[in-house]
C-alpha cells in the first residue's frame, strides 16, 4: 500500500508536454521491467560465480589425490558451460574505463542502456523501445534457461561424481619431513 508523504509541495507534469498519466505509467512500467531483467541477469552471474568458486575448491582438492582425473575433467567441462552463459550475460573482460572500447557490451549493458532511452523521453515509450526490450529479454531468458538446465542436470551430475569418488571434505596433509 502506498503512503503519501506530506512534504509541502506537489510534483506536477510539465505543461509544455502532452503526455498523460497513462503515458508516464507505461514509461514507469517498462523501466521496472528493465530493472527486473538487469537484476535477473546479475543474480544469475552471482550464482554462476558462486558455483564456479565451489568447483574450483573441489577440483583443487581432487588434484591432491591420485586418480581423480574424471573429477578434474568434469569440473573443467562444467566451468566452461557456466562461463559460456556468464559471458553472454555480462562483459567479464571489462575492468577499466577504456575496456568498453576493446570489448563489446553484453546483454546486461544493452538492456540497461535501454533504460536510459526510456527514462529520457517525456511520455509513453516508443514501439521500438518495447521491441528492443522484448528482443533483449528474450535473449536473457534463453541464457537463464540454459543456466537452469546446467544447474538442474550438470551440477548434480558433478556432485554425484564427487560423492562416488569419496573425496574427503577435510584431510590432514602429512608433513614431508615425517615421511623420511
């Protein structure tokens, strides 16, 4: 429920602009959809990075144990799958201000840029703005569907492989000097 604040002033529409309250509502609604799409993409990237970090930890443990090549290979494959989705959603190579000139923007930047276009207009978003949103959001949804498939199929398969190999969660390394 919205609660009005009595601040002693009223925000009024510019009388030089012919936009209606419905036009402004359409603009607001599209901007909210854009914000939500960017948030979905960023949540997915965070999830990918979290899973990749865990894979890295597990494969590092597997490297310490002889005969764990299957886990190392499965981790490498899973990491590649996750990275493929991540680089479609967000530009991972852009670290400095100059990098956008060298590396193309990805879906999150493209759809966020659309927010700038929509928010600068004085009224209802254009048909083209809706078309661009639908195209970009469709691409984001496709990447999210791929990610869901990986998370529901490939991650559990990797986990099962790790369980089957019976890798200890914690192990104590023997001091090399004690072996002599």
